[in-house]
C-alpha cells in the first residue's frame, strides 16, 4: 500500500491529537481541526473525518472503561425527565 504525502500528514495529525483527546476530551477539536483545515483535504472533509474518529474513540473508551461506570447514576437523567413531566 502506497501513501502519498497528504495521507501521511493527516494520519500524523490524527495520531498526535488522539492521546490528547483520550486524556482531556478536547484533542480532536483543538488540535486536529485547525491543522487539518490547513491541509489539502480542507474543512469539508476534515469535519466529518474528525467526527467519525471522535465517535470511534469514544466507543473504544466506553468499552474499555465499562466496568468502572456506576450504573445507578447513569439511570438518574431518565428519572429527571419523569419528574419534570409531573410538574
């Protein structure tokens, strides 16, 4: 498989922003988007690309940390909706 220069630059930008996203949650938006907008792929391609990568990364983190989630607290927002509708 042969990669051209643009593909390598895009992959390096994504590789650099992903650990920041995993730690702080803002790596894709703050690091990758401005850098990808300056590449030949442009904003119209960079936006859905970063959205797809962010979704996949969030699912990977969710699957990895699933057992550490306290499930009773995750049911709380649905109970709030019921309480709001009663008022």
